[in-house]
């Protein structure tokens, strides 16, 4: 059975930061296959510059064929994260999949970057990933094919990436190290800890809100490529993916997808950060 046919009926996902973008796309990808989805996000009310709320996201999940519940909360707060996991257990009987999607980014030079922004990246990216995974672990242990998928990059120690934005890099590599550490720590627990990262820029609000965002969006792929890659990973046996870091295009190519043009980005989409390409310090 291919991932395009794999049923997610009775499987429950908890997704952090799932109001829009990649998190919502993954939630919808699973919902189309019948999944239950709990979305944890702060966006209870519409944002003037960002589309959607956690409530509109749940409506989309249900329209796609899944069951959804919104939890308004902050992934940095232990009580909110615990409430999201408890909600999944109360509504759907457990947790089978965690998607560590919530993330903050600031790529300013070190001498310009404020301590507030530094703390925000560490708190959302690293602390949030830790809190959600920790809260879900007792329930993941009970699942027959549990997964924790973290949206974090390969550990690329190319000096170009180390020097490009050290603080952001630290926070994202911290997410990767947690995933790989848990893969070893819980090697016998039957949980698949893996990471997923896009090969190219993805059309999200983080891109379109940049100064040249509209032009960049034309050379970026849409979030569905990450969703399709995530569903492919989550359809595999946990042991098969445990400890791995995946690139979206490589996952799909390996699964038999030969044409990535349907995801947009044109003939030469912009290669994402942390992915080595000509001109990037090589």
C-alpha cells in the first residue's frame, strides 16, 4: 500500500503551530486519509498580516475528511502543551503522531540580534519541541506505529551555514539533536523519531512577508510537497525511519514521484538554507 492509499483512520496527530503553512499542510495531508488532528497554536483571532486561525485550520481539517480539535495555547508553556496532549487523549483516546512544527526565525547578525529574539528562537524551537514530545511520550509508547516528526534540518557543519546565522542555526540544530538523541534514548520503545526539511524555499507567510517576498514565492515550492513527504514518512514502520533526517524531494523521489513540478517553484527553485548548493561556501 502506497502512502497515497495509506489510511490514517483512528490515528491521532498533535501538531504545534498548525494554523497555517507547513504545519497545516501536513495536518490536511493526514486528514485526507482520515486522521484525527489536534492543533496547538496561539492564533485564536485573525492576524492582520497572516491568514487563518487555529479555528479555521480545524475547519479545513474537517472539510478534508479528518476530525479536528483546536487548542489555543503557546508551545513554550508546559501547561498549554500538556493541555493539548490531554485533549488528544480525551477526544481520540491517545496520541500516535507528534509533529514538531512550531518555529521562530531571526537571521540578523549577532551584534544586531536582540536577546529577546534569541530567547524566542530557543524557547519555541528547542523548548517547544522538548515539551510537546515529553508530554506525548507516555501515549506514544502505547501506539502500534508511533512517530515524532520534527521539522528540522540535517546537521550540516559546513562553515558557511555555521556563520550565516549562528543563533538560528543553533536553535534548529538543537531540534535535530533532540530528535536524534531521542531516537537513541528510546530505541526500544517502538517510536520513530525523524526530521524533515525542505530542499527548497516553501511558500509560507515567513517568505511572502519578506521585502522581496512575492518574487521569492515564485521560485518556492508550495507546502504540499512537505505534506506529501511527511505522510510518506508517517506511513512507514517506525523502526524504518528512526534516527533519520529526510529532505522532502528525496523522500518523494524514492517513493516513485518523478515530477516535482506540480509543487511549483519553476525550473530553478531557490535551494533552502542548510542545503549545500553551488555558491554556498562549497
